[in-house]
C-alpha cells in the first residue's frame, strides 16, 4: 500500500536504537527524508550509513543530549521545517516509590515529559504556520495501566497522554494532527532492563526476567517494527482524520487491567 509519505521530512528523537531505530527504517522504506537525533554519535553514524545504502534516502543526524528545553529548541531550529515529528527520546526509571528517588524522577521527566513538551512546542509553531504536519508521541501503556512498580513511568506517561489529547483536540483546526502511541512490552534493550527490575520485584531474582514473557498475550512482547509500522500509518494521509487520540499496541494488556495472564499476580 502506498501511504503517500514519499519525500516527507521526518524528525525522530531517540533514534539510535529500539523503537526509534525501527521507526527510522520504516519511514525510510516509505521514501521519507530522515532527521535523526540521539546521544550516541557512533550509533547514529552507523544507522545513517546503513539506511542511506539500503533505502537511498537523505539522512541527517543530530548527536546531542536532549534533556533540556534549550537543547530541544536547538534541535527544532537545526531540523527546520519538518512534516512529521516522532517524540521518542526518554527513559523513566522503573521501581516503586520507595526505590525511585527525587533526582531519578526529575531526570526521567526532563528527558521524556518536558522533552516532548519542549520539542512539540517548537515544532508545532512551525507546522501551524504551514497548516500542515503530524506529531506522534511514543508514550507507553503504563499511562493507562497504572503500575506501582513503575510509578514514575505511569505518572509521566499519564501526563503525556493528557498533553497529547489536549493539543490534538484543537490542532486539526490549524492543519496539524497530534496523536499518541502506547506500546506495552516491546523487545528492546530498555525492556530487558525494566524486566530485570520487575523480576526483582516479583521473584527476588533479576535472572528470572525471561519468565515474564510467558505471561504476556501470545507469549511474547511486541516487536519494535510493529510499533514503528503503526507510527508510519498514523503519520500518513490514510489516518488524516485521527487527532487527539492514543492508539494502544499491547496485545490487550491494558484492556485486561494487568500485565500478566489470568492466574498470575494482579
């Protein structure tokens, strides 16, 4: 299916690995010009080389720390007019309230919550002026499936869900769409870290983290490519009347109100 994205300019944060890297590949395959931002210069250079060779699209990289408002504004200025923004940078720590201290909360929120807000503010103004554009916030299903063992993430994600709905409720009046994606467990390096933390909480042994896969729908987490493909569809004209909403991709986990199958700990 031709999604009508050929030649579109796409800015992706947190693009060096996981869902961000998968999104870069998925948009590249649709013929999009990529603007990729992340901390790791080496990883971005590798990705740029691989995508340019395989997909033949233009790739511009921005190796930078995105944990402050000033840096997000600098990124928006450097990227210029873009058609699609994928907010994806963020790593809110896992753990219950007595484990995650104030500094960890603030660091996680600075990159993900305030980072999404800062970059959206800068990019949205440009899109409004052109009366065209799509903003996709990669959030996470813990914002709707609250988890005391991921309390900082649940709180931050719930805030981003509200932010997405509030802005996306009016943005189409100005030709811009704002949507969110709520992945559940996704097979990434970050997921392994979170699952090890959860294995400690549930079993007292981080080495048992693979056992948690058995408790997910279909006995597996999502793939990063599945999430990326959803983003590409939402960015396309095929989803032209979708704004101010969150699409959950978690195999039904949030719908059942638990991360695990019936019979396990609720």
